[in-house]
């Protein structure tokens, strides 16, 4: 299996797509202004104590206060609190972390009101992004994740991933990490560290230590509260950190700055693979070029078609996700209804495992498979689902089919489900059902071009239109595009874009910045 990552950097958002054998399996899209990402560390104040929940609400700057439970304070909270006071007592000279003292562990059966006070400053990290009506979920037990190691300030243990089975390798890694870890820190050794040399681990340890030190310096220097003191890497790099493996063939990026960031990161974690990071400079939108736009439009929405006419219905609710499996109009299996049900259900298990990763669906997922009477068929379906989910990085649990034919799945939820709206509203009538004659659409475009060139003074730009419209504009030796170029200059360029509806258009200047050419009559 080969893997490719395609990163589309736009003015307002960044989209990342992971392809396995050219098939879209993970997709993330976030605004460039997005904050409150998992892993961010804040110095914030306790806003409200909730003794009944044994928890508190903390102001981290979000519209809803973040939730911090007593058990998420961590066993070393007292040590953090003391060190925080020592750091903030002197704004000029930083109190060395190596001299920080370990205080007794926080009791597990303690109460939040005896540990925290209103207005108290705490160092917290986001473990779950705001979802629906809920604010972020926090922990006071900080961790800084790298490719091979996870650094835990005030920890005292060196733990090795349970997926590393070789006893000698586990002992080697423990001994090696103990020799290079800084004082007052614990470390978790990740699975991908297996077989790595001391130089690689030591290099990453220094990077993680510096992140912690930089966060503390920011706490010391700034007085504004709440204050972001450590920001998790951009989502594209965070994704690479977790999924990068030797099977990666290419990483394509259409933005120079993001290209440099990703190339620097890959050079750090895998110097021999830095050549796979490539700058995309094509005129066609990057997702269209790699057939990702079409896959996104066919993979999201309420109804998902898969093999031979069968389809899934996916509904999202506040408490859970419901999936219904339908055989549709597929031809019946010659071996009877039971064989037909098994075939449809196995195909649904394959597609559902992909959908869970693609949409990042979390919480409780209930799947209504087609009823099967044979116990061995139900067991085969359960085993198929378990096998498909092995490649899923999120923690999950799968239960066998109940007597009602329902399968229950729980999957770790740390951010809102990725739900892309694939329905297209008519951009010309905005849903009213009445539009101007479509044959006059190119006349409208020419008026926009004339205004851009002769009134606004923008000589070089690209016009993005639906592929069918682009084909019409570009057709023939003496095409409409060529006429425009003769009349308005060679700076006029027409690009087909699969994300646009039929009579939708977008103008971009030479710096790829969007130009709003909509008129009031078009938006009514």
C-alpha cells in the first residue's frame, strides 16, 4: 500500500488529505484563524468551582468556559502550582526547572474546592476541542508529543509503548531514554521509536525540552490572562507526526511557506525522505489535480454509495451517530438472501471503517446491518470490522452484533465530526428557482472582466468556473478565452474548478487572493 498526503493552503483555510492507493481515507479542513487545537497550552484562571461535579470551569478565551475535572489535574498538580508561583515571582530571572521540587502526589479521592480557588492561575492543555454546545476539555497534566517520544514535565517514569513486543528492545529503549532525559521529566517512548539510534532520540528530546522551556518563558514574560503559551503544530504537521511511515511516496503542497515548514519537519524526523515533499505549481486546483474534490463530494453527505448499488445512510445526532445499511437495487446473490445479506454487510464494514476515519466520527456509533440468521456470518462480519479498524489511530471499541442486528462502536472523540456539505445551492438564483438565461452567462463574465481590467485596474487574474463552462470557454482554435485575451490582455486566465456549481464563478488575483465581483442583484 502506498500513501500520499496532499495539502491545499488557501487564504482562509488549510485542507489536508491522506490518500492510500489513490483513495481518500482521511480529510481535515480547518480555518487558518482556528485556535483551541488539541495540544495547545494556556496559562488561564479558574472561573467557577463546581463541587457537585468535582470540577471547575476555566477561562481560556473561548466563548464558553473550558471544563477541567479534578481527576484531570494530574498527580503532580501541586508541583506544577508551586513551580508556577516561583516562575511568576521574578519577571526578570527564570527559576530553573531542574531545581523545581517534587511535592507529594495529589490524592485521587480529593475535592476540587480544597485544591483550587477562584481566580487561581493554572497551566492547562486542551485534550478535546469545543464540540457543539460544549467548551474545550482540559488537563493540567501537560505533555509535548514528538515523532518518537512524548515529554511529560514533572513525570518520573520512562514508559515504552506496549506495541513494542521485543523484551530486549524495550529494555534498550528504557535505558537509552533514561540516560538522555532531562531532570524532573517523564517520557513515553512511542511505537515508531523501535530500532532508532540514540542520536535521533536525543535530537527530538532536545526539541521537546525547548518547547516546554519556551512555554515557561512565555508564562514568566506575559501578564495577560488567559494567554496561549504553546501552540500545537499546524494540523498538517500534527497529522504527519502521527501517521508518517516509510510507505509515504509523496507529500504535495501548493503554498511556499507551508512547503518549507513541512520539508523542515520531514528533514528532522526522516532526513532520507525529505525529497518526497514537493511543491505543487500547477494551474489546476491541487485537489482537482489529484481527484480529491470528486472523492470528497462522493464520500460526504447523508447517503454514501458503495459496491453494486448498496448504500449507507449516516445521521449525526447530539449523542451518537446512526448508520443504516441498505442493499439498494443490487442484483440478488444466486446463493440466496443470506449470502446476499453477508456480501452487502461485508462491503458496508469496509466502507464504514473508511468513513469513520474520513469524517473523524467519535463518541457512540450504532450500525444497523441487514439481518443475518447464521451465527458464523455474524462472527465473520464482526471480525471483518475489527480488522478494518486496525489502521485507525483513534482509540475505539467494537461490540459483536446484538440480537437486533445492531453493532455498537465507540471511538475517541477529540474534535467535532468532519461534515462537509456536498449539496449545491444554485449560485445564480440562491434557491429561488428562477435564473437569467444561462446562454448569457459568458456575457456576464465578460462584463466582470471588463470591469476588472478597465475600471479596477487588475490586469492579471484567474477566473475559476465549473469544468463544463471552462470547456465551453476554451473550445475551438479561436476560443472565447482567446478573444478575451486579445481584447483585455494575456493576463486573463480561465481555470476549471470541480468545487464550483454550474453557473458559479470566482476571480483570483496574481497572488491567489479572492476578488469579490458579486453584484447586489446577484446576491438577493
